C-alpha cells in the first residue's frame, strides 16, 4: 500500500477531509440555528403546561448564541490546522526548537514542540472562551465566574497539563524510539494505565484544585439518597456537594472513580433547583449507568479506540509521505514526536463522520438509565426533574434532528420525556 501513497496524494486526501469536515460542521450548525429559530415562538405540546413561552424563547436564543460561536470555532480551528501543517508551522517550530535547546537533544526538542503547539491551541481558544463565558453565559444569567477566577483556572489547567501531560508524552516518545516495531502496543499499555489511574486520582486530588467538595450534610436529603444507594446496591465512598455556583448557574450530578474511590457529587446549584424526590431520581439515573455497566462499556470502547489509533500511528510514523504531505521534512529523519503531533492534529478531521456512532450508543444508554431510575424511584419525579433541568439550564426543546444526531449525547427532550410517559 505504501507504494501507492505519495506526499501529493496524502496532501489532497487531507485537504479533502478537512474541507468536508469543516463544511459538514458549518452546515449542521446552520441547520440548528434555523430550526431552533423557526420553532422559538411555540412551546412543544408535551411541555406546554410546564414550560412558559418566555422560558422556551430564552432557551432558543441561548442555543442560537452558543451555536454561532461554533461557526467561528470551526473556521479558527481549520485555519490553525492549515498553518501548522501545509503552511509549514510545525516545521518552523521544529527548526526553532534547535535554537532554544541543544539540537542533539531530540527528546527535549520534541517535548518543547508539543508544549508550544498545545499552548498555541489554548491561545486561539481564549477569545472564544472569554466571549462564551462573559458575554453569552453572562447575558443569559448563567455565568458566575469572575475574570480573576477564570485566569486562575487557566493557570491551574496549564500547570496540570505540564505536570501530567509532558511526562506521559515523554514516556510514549521514548517507547517510540526504543521499543521496536511494536512500540505502539507498549505505548497503549502505558495510556491505559494512565487513563484508569486518573479516574481514581483526579477526583480525589486534582479536582480539589478547582472546586471545593463538602460532605452532603445530614438531613432528609442525605437519608433519602443513602437509602437509594442501599436499595440499588451501589457502594460509594461518600456523597459530596461541589461549589459549582462559583462558576455557573447550571446544575448537574455525577460520580467518579472505582471501588472505594467512587464518589457521588452533586452541584450545589442542583440542590437549589430540584426537590429531594427529584434529586433522588437524577441520582438513580446516574447509578443506572453503573448498574447497567454503561461505564465499563464506554471505558472499553475508549481503550479499544485508542489501541486502533496507536496501531495506525505505529504505521504512519514510519512513512515519509505522512510527514512530507503535511509540510514536514525534518533533517533528523522521521522524528517520533512530530509524527505524534501530526496524528493528534489530523485524526479528528478524519473521525468527524464517526460522531453519530458514539451518539447512538450514548442515547441508548440514557434511555436505559432513565428506565432504571423509574424502576428505583418514580416516573413522575424523574419527569419533573428533567423538565426543570431543561427549563433552568435553557436547553432547547426543539433541536434540529440531524444536528442532534451528530452532536447530542442525550436524546432530544421530546423523545426522552415521551419515552418516559409511554414506557
């Protein structure tokens, strides 16, 4: 197969994939804007008695404002990708790294380029993130983040990336250079160990860098939730309340970790939005994901996908056309770090059409977790909770079906509530 791939052919394939991916995303976002705007003045019949027209119109305006930012993000991301690849950005960074450190220190140079590319991506994202938080979220009453806290979060996120990301990349690059033909298999084992370890360590250690977690106070809500845990046979390391209100008015609940490290976390905003029976139903839904083995299935799919990705990278890293077709001709030969960087940049472009596959599985899991929650609590409580969350979080009740199929991990409101009412 290598004989039939030339740098020019690979360049053409990449450009075709990039243009197709960007065009598809822009088309889907445009459909979403038109569809939501076209239904903004009429509350769907299923919600007519529960959600006022003003709340429905607010949700439509919020969805449109957020989707318009997607259009800008797609164009900026495509421009950055082209600048780093076909316009020679990575080659410039690689040559520049030789002026900053010893040119023969290849591992250090590779890590430096990886760090610079990651930093550039963050810089490009900053204006959109600031606009999203301090204009869009602020306009609709969701933002509670101060500029000082936003900058602090950015700094802590950067530090965390350096502390965790660079050592991981260094190990993978070392394996790429010294572990032989099947380095990618060893690298995958390292990735699996790292990702599973983070599921345990992150909620116990690093999550506290960003939020405060307090045990859920004793009282009727805690007693009710502990009874639910016992009824579901769900072992947990504790019930915690997170200060989500420091950053946003959106409410949520989740659990993290494995075994004794498993924790159930409720946003303080969720406790403010819902009653005890509704919170119990939401938690039962989350427990349903665990009891129905959805979490294990998702972890397995993620690891199998990463294995496939590593295997593909293992092949591409030894192909000169892969580098040359994307604007790289390093004098040191086929540098592993540059292959890794190129792969991380271009793989999402080719994976765009896989989006609906993940959404289909995720939606099926959501329906199954809803059914479990109804079994363990009540249909009425879960329905009320979902409707309240749609209303208070300004989630659109009328998404474009095709856009939703690509981007929404949860079923549209009408389908989800309809399934609850007719099950």
